[in-house]
């Protein structure tokens, strides 16, 4: 028999007229009797796994992703060290006086540059986060877990990284720029 293209609607109509389709339609037309089913066969809660287990699973996943993308975090730290040395030589302490408003403007410039560098240093992670958004939306829409179990580990695991990068910046620039008059402060 030669090949002939069969459309989807034609295939569906022929299946409905076939004895298997007729039997399936008659079975599905009868409402399900919940009283005859076992109590454990049906789900009565929104999530079948306890919330803390979901949180722990998401925490472990985030930790694994941080370890997998460790090059990004190492590169960001190296980059901030390099730029901190550049900033330290730009606002070198030997030129930072405390006599008038122009000197204060120089200090404000150094502080503003510090804030901008620390704020925009996290943009390297933005591509990683945006790339994971479709997975987040799929998991959320299919009720795999609540949104907070996905986002909270991401937030909490990034805090030590941000604090470490800020401490590195402060360690390199604070005394050299002259925010403190002596190194012990």
C-alpha cells in the first residue's frame, strides 16, 4: 500500500471510532469515585515533599553550581584585587590631604569609586542567573517547590562571596588611599 499523509484531526477521528477509542471514552466519561480509592493514593497537600527537604535539596544544588562555576568567582576576586591596586595608586595617600573641600571631593571620589566597583562586580553572575530563569519558572509553575526554596539558598550562599570581595577591596585600598591615618586602624 502506498504511503498517504494522514492529518492529525483525521487520525484522531478514526481513533475515536475505533473500538479502543470508544472503550477509552466510555471509561473516562465516568467520574472517579474517591471513596473507593486508597487514602494514600491521592495527594492532599500542595507539595509531596516536606518544605525543609526541598530547601536542603535546593541548597545542595546551589552549592554544587557555585563549585561548578568556581572559575567565575575566582576571576571576579582576581579582577577586584587588580582594580583595587589600580584605585590605590590612583588615589595614593601621599596626594590625599585634609585641608579643604577639594581634598574632601577627592575622598568622596575614592569612596564613590569603591561603591561602584563593589556594586557592579556582581554583574558577572547576572548571565548565570538569567540562564537559570527558565528552569526556575518551570519548577515554580509545575509546583515542584515554592519559589522561596529556590531563591533563598541562592541569596544566602552569595552573601559570603560578596563579603569576601568587599573585605579584599578594603584590605587593599583602605590604608593606601588614606581613609585611616595609620595601618592599625
